[in-house]
C-alpha cells in the first residue's frame, strides 16, 4: 500500500476553467502530490518523457475530448510506454461509447468532471490500492444500459457494415436503415438527439453519401436491413 503522502497525481485537461476547478479540489486532499498539469495529449506525453521513474505519477486524470491527440488515444499510447501508470477518464459527455473506448485503451475508471473532491479521493484509492474501476453513478448506469441492449443488436448485420465505422455508428446506422428517426434512436440509446445526428453525419461522410435515400439504397445492396 502506498503511503498517503506518496500518491502522485497528474492531470491532462485543455479547458482552463476545468483545470482550475480540479486543482482547487485537489488542494483539499493532502495525500496528493500534483506532478504536472498538461494542456492536451501531446503536452502530457512530452511531460511524461521528461520524468525519471521515481518522478512518475501514480495516476493521471485524463480529459477525453481534447484537440489534437484526444484523451483515449493518449491513454493508449501512454499505457504502451508506461504500463505501470493508472488512468481515470474525465468527461462531461453523455456518449456512452466513449466509456468502452476509454476502458479498452487502458483507463481504470470513468468519472464526470463535476464530482466532489471526496469522490475523486476515493476513486484514486480504489484504483491504486484495490485495483477497482470507479465510475460516476450516471456513467455506470449508461454502461449497464449499453450492456443490456447488446443482445438486441443484429451482430451479423453490423459485421457486414464497413470496418471503418465505429460500433456506435454501425448501431445507429442499423436503426436508421430500419426506419427509425433520430429522436426515437436517441430515446432507445439513452443519448441526445444531437449526438445521434452527429453520428449519422459522420457515417454519411464515411460512406460518401449525402441523403437517407442514398444510404437506404446502399443498405439494400449490402443486406444491412435487419
């Protein structure tokens, strides 16, 4: 077990207000020592390269959405180079696909940015001392909701879809070609209508189509209908 004063923490966060808010809460936890604060993924990797093994943080809070190298990619790269590091993904977003992307990349936990300092403190102890996987209650609910939906997906159909689409894009595309509108899809997947529309737009761009009619024609030709 680590000594309380030896818990070394770092933060990668591009938003100035969020950085200040985190540091204000971190100062309430005397067991923590802040090793560095990075403004983005590239900055985080550069700061890690400059540290000796003894100076390395025990855990890094990683913002998911950052310009340039995003948080998920940064976790993946850092884990490959420094497997001893722990990461807690830090987010304000409601897209639950990010949960699984972050975990696959190597995150040990997933918290919303507004959590109280006591929650942050407990999460760090849970990860470092107990090998736990702390999640904010809202994030845990989304993870359970997504897991509960998995048996409903037609795996054969989604496997036929282009590999360069993400799992979420394939899921939404399947609902779309079967006649569901964005509002209905959003309610089914417990995400916002805006998020659904963003995924649809990204899918259209990747498939080089501009309309629902074109994507429906593609779905018929490629047997994407459930």
